[in-house]
C-alpha cells in the first residue's frame, strides 16, 4: 500500500511522463542537428522558397528531399495533433509538411499536407542521464519519429556516401541503446522582430519548459544553440545585403 508521500511522488512521475508526449508548443522554429558540419550548425532545410533564409527556388517542391545545410535555414511550424499524439511540421507559411514517405529507410521530403501517418511525427525529449537528476538543464535534444515507422527516427545522413547530406529515416537504437548525435535534433523558437524575449523561470523540470525550451538544454546544446543563432543572424544580414544590392 502506498504511503501518502510515495503516492504523491508516483502521481508527479506520471504527470511528467504524460506531459512529455507534447514537449513543444505550437509555433515556428528553426531545427538543426546535434551533429555539426565543419564546425557549424547544420539546419533542416526544405530547399523551397518562401519560408526560410537563403532557400532555393525549385520549379516544384513535391518529392524534394529535405537537406542539411549550414547556409540555409528553413522556418518550420509545429502543429500538435491531439487525436494522434503527434505533430504536423509545416514549412512555415505553406501547405508543405515534413514527410517520411511510405518507404522504410528513405529520404525525408517536403510534400503537400494530406495527414497520413508518415506526415505525423512523435517528438520525444531526450534526457542526458549522465547529469544529476536534480539538474534542470539536461535535455540532450529531441528525436522525431514518423507514426508510420515507430522504431525509426529522423537522421542526418550522407546520400549513399556522397557529399550531399540529407535528412533520412533510419532505425533507432534498440534495447535502450545510446542515440547518435545524428539522430538528435535541437529546436530554437523563431520570434517575429519586435516581440519580447522569453522570460526564464528557475526550478522547473525539462518537460515544463514547452515555451522556454533553451534553458532546459544541457550546456553543450546551449552552446550549439548560441552558435546556430549567430549563423542565422549572419544569414539574415547576407540576405538583407543582397536585397539592397538588387
């Protein structure tokens, strides 16, 4: 029989577990890999115009692989689907979403929304268990799992050994194996110019930081996030200079 104190603790643990099913608020984010490219943050890039910084303008976006790029940063918009316990991940400002395709071990795509299981993503917060339990900043990143492939995750991967780096769907480690940095993702929230900065609260657990995700990251990820923000600022400035020259 549970004592009052043990029952309360058990209840808190259950709340923590269920709330982590939806670890992030809806809204616009930049997404980049824990695995750097030549010492720089590598962004998840749709390679489609109107929704990112420095993006290409192809004739059409359907079936276009999602690439990893340190010089292009797509803005992605997360929209939670409560009936499926997962997210749709839109290319900001469009009807295109992150798509795992129907084939296992395939490239991630940017494709028109239709809402099938391979377009719905379970986003799971990953904790660095080497850090103390009472340490509030111990989020190592997030994994993205398409509902159509529940044992796989979004992975930063070279294209058949080539120089091009893509986002692909690959099996996750089984039996509690260590997640590779190539399978961990970092998000930083995009804010419209002029909006107030996020207020940081102390003494909160990682799963309580839906809108304040950056303070929950472990130190290594916080440093990566700072670097990514600097890259984004440089890309915005380069884009602004190009517009002025035109």
